[in-house]
């Protein structure tokens, strides 16, 4: 199985890109169900990524002596 690799700059800004994409979807298609659903899913993905990264960093800092 091949691992997916992103450049570091893209990895750092991925949640922000999701938020921008979600905002665009809500702005462009906000009154339609598809726009609300996809915008909400992009926001949820950004929050999930931020939460997972925060959790991983807090676990890593606790493991270091």
C-alpha cells in the first residue's frame, strides 16, 4: 500500500482550504440543499482535522520526558 504524501505547506493549510471551500459553497449555493450539505461537510472535515492534529500534538507532548 502506497502512502499519500503532501508537501508541508499544503498539509498545514489543508483545513484552511476546507473552510474556504465550505464558505464558497455556502455563498454560491447556500439556498440549495447540495450547497448546504457540501459546505457543512467541508467545515466538518476542517474541524475534524484540527481536532485530530491537536490531539496528536497533546499526546506527543505527554510522552516526552
